[in-house]
C-alpha cells in the first residue's frame, strides 16, 4: 500500500535545528486507511522536526474537529480534538517501528513517512464514547431521546408497610461494625 506522498519528510537535506511542517487533514486522509467512522474532518497538524547530529525528535500536535455520530442518539455533531505525539528517530541496521516512542531508520535512509503516526494520533484523540453535547446539557431534542425517556424504568415507591421487619435487623448488621 502506497502512503500519501505529502507526509514524507526528507530530512537528509535539512540543516541541524528545528523545522516545521504543516498539514491540513480532511476525511479523505482517513479513507486512505480504510477508517470510515468520521462523517467529516477538519484538522490542522503541526510537525516539528528537531534534527541533531545522530538522531532526530519529532513533535506532532493537532487541533481541529471531526464530525461523528452520537452513540446515544445517532445525531451527527462536531467533536473537537486536540492531541500530541512525541517520537524519537534513531538510526540502526534495520527499520524498526515496534516501539511507540522510538523509530529506527536504516543508515542511508534520507526520508520517512509520518502518515501512520498522524493517523494513529488522531484516531486515538477521539473519545471512545461519543455523546452529543446537547445530550449532556439537555438541550438536544430528538425522537431517540424521547423514546429513551419513555422506556426508562420508573422508580418504585416502597411503602414501609410492605417491608419485612427481618430486613431491618439485617441492615443493622451492616452498620454495627
């Protein structure tokens, strides 16, 4: 599978020091990875590569929003996301990306692709349970919420007459410690 070319960072021609790369992420980026959980995406990613003599450090940060469906109501809403990722890039005999925080590139390599790291950072920034803000503050009106309210179990009012007095003695055991 060919990775998006705009995410290749050619570090061999760069001077030592910090270099910035900016990316605009839309839903087509996620479709490339086969991820179809988002209805839309508008995310800005800033990559800062700090090149040193024998290694590099990459800092990824993102801000933006993804349009997702609420897990409770099915209503679409914009979920704001903010995320960061730090990566140390070293050189070795073979390519190794097993560690989440260290990438080892073979000697003689002149570029690397950050698309997979950007993808993972953004997908993990979205909460597992997606709840519409209108559900949380009670301002959302939808048929699904009305139906959930209707089907919610009603609290039973137990009268003291129906309670067996033996239960009162057992409750005393819990508090007599």
